[in-house]
C-alpha cells in the first residue's frame, strides 16, 4: 500500500509547486510588475552576498533573473517559474517562463532564484532567441514561447555567461 500512496503525494506536491511559481495578479501588467519586483529583490540579495556582482551586472551586455519552484519526489524532480531578461544597451525587457527537470534521489520543495549575467551581446541574443542548455543533476529551462535557455548548479561560468543560484527560504 505504501508504494501506491507516493504517487498522489508527488502529484499534490507538484501541483502545489506549480501554483506557487506563478506570478500573482490577473492582468499581464500585474504579473510583469510582480516579476520586476522579484528581480529587484533578487539582485539586491545577490549584491549583498556577492558584492562583486554589482559591477559584473553593470558591465554586462545584459542579465536575466528567474524564480523557480521545484519539487523532488524520490527519483524525479521538476518545477516551473518565471523571469525577465534585461538588455543593458537598450533597456528592453523580455519576460520568460522557466521549466526544470531533474533526476536523483531526494524529497522536498525548493524555491530558487537564478541570475544569468551575459558578457556578450551575441550570447544574450542567443539566450532569448535560440535557447541554451546545460546538463547536470538538475536542469532549469527558461522559455519565451518556443524559445529559451537552461541552467543548473550553484554557480556556473561559460565563456560569455555566468550564473548565480540563490535558494530562497520562506519567511512567515
């Protein structure tokens, strides 16, 4: 009987995480406002914890900030979220959705923030237009329509992109 009960529990946790990952508000304007507030709060925290990132973001071609709520049930992990990409040259904002998929033993719900710092205009454009993938124990994919990118890990550096991941703790 114990083997049968884990599936409904996993389904409920997955639905809970999916609901938590949706920006609040019924209008597009409300949702975008929520995402921009999350971006500002995440950057403030990152800059406090890693002061060197303030100049990195300013000097970059652009940056992205994502929020992702994920669940991990036994061997499967998944989640979703949202974010925004900022082009530093133009100020243009591109709002995107995020999906995550992973495998590995575990149990729980995780709320993360990921900050992508793009060191070149070409990488920024590719992230928004073509997508980007990184393999590992946990993958997070950001999508805008059929376009998007992905990331995993605590901090990752590629030739022209740097990623910082912050774990959120729920305060009550």
